[in-house]
C-alpha cells in the first residue's frame, strides 16, 4: 500500500467526514460525558421545583441559603488533536503503520470540525513537544494542521505524552473535544489525562496493529523495539508463546481501558486494518445510544 498522503486524499476525506461531523454536532457525545452539552454560566437562588442535582453546594454552604447552577448551551465545540509522532508509531504490523492510521483519523476529525465551523487545534509530540496549534477557524487552519501532522516525525526515542496533555490543558480556554491519537506505549501520563478530562471531553484513541494482539505462526520472527533498540527473535512457532503474547495483550489493554474510565476518559481502539471512518462513526453513534 502506498504511504498515506493528506494532500492526495484531501477531497475524499473531506467528503467522507460529513457523516462524522453530524455525529459530533449532535451533541450526543457531550451529553453522555459532560452533562447535556451545557456550560456553567452563573448561580441563582433556589426556587421550588428546581432539580436538586443542580444545587451549587459550595455557594450554598457559604451563604447559608440554597443556590443552583445555571447553564448555557455551547454553540461551538473546539476540536483538539493530540498527535503522537514518536518512533513506536512508525511500526508496521499490517498494511499501514500506526502513524499513517492516526494521520487518517486526524484528517477525518479535522475536516469534520471544518464542516461544523468548529475551531481546530492540535499538538504533536515525540520525546518532546514538536508543535502546537492554538484553536482557530482560519481558512488555512485545517490544511496547516494536517500538513504539520504529516511532516512532523520523531527525532529520537521517547514520548512526551504527559507534557502534551498538560500543554493541551493550558491552551484550551473553553470546553473542547480532545482526541488523543497514540499507541500509549509510555507511562506517567495518567495524572495529566485525568486533569484534562475534568474540563474537557477526552477520547483516548489507541492505535493498534494486528501483531500487538496476536502473532503469526512463522518460526523465529525478528523483533526490534524502535524506542529502546532492543533486538530479539520471537519463537512464534510455539503455541505456548503465542498464547502468552495474546493473554498479556488482553490484560494490558484491559488495564489501559480501566485507567481511562476511572479518569472520565472514553477509550477507543483504532485498528490499522479497519476503516477509520467506520470506527469513528460507530464510536460516536454508540455513545449517543
């Protein structure tokens, strides 16, 4: 398969993203995770018949009288992409690399934001923050962001996922839909992920290739960790080795999903072999249901 190119597929991706834009615009995702897609506006004195769930207990305690929170509808939703450009994303266990699959998903999200006239922003990172785009609705914002995502590549091993999440929280002023496109093959990011999810709708989109979950029966298979440079020969001819590989992946994936859910983050697994548009549409439609 030829390398993924945003420029060559821009027209197709823009048309394909129409259905995705409808899913995001529906507000179903926000209403499920953030309370009906509404943003806090002010408080007022409690009146008979008000929903007790809207009581502002902090103000009530200070004043000695019950007050309720008032909300206003969000008229625009910022879309912010956190893009992993680290070396582990260059691995290819299928028809395309994880990086190419993440880039395709990012393009669909970016064009969907354009259909909705939503501000678009992004941050790319490898072992450090490479580039940051503050949210904007400028005419050239989408193509500028996607060109950067396609161009930015890892310069050295390492992952600054924790720093990218912290930086996103500082950049975003209003509630946003934050999509993290990464293989999450790092650690120490959990606290910053939770802090970001306190104020924003966060989707952790984990990009996986077929060999992450299972190995073919191919005898001694050469393996190299792009982050550490570790080389090994995997005895894939042994059924017991393949079973251990699959079990450890299931357990690791389950732990990651629990990390996300406990922190108010919605986990999504994107396969390099699946249709990105179909998976994203199914995710948003499933959330609405």
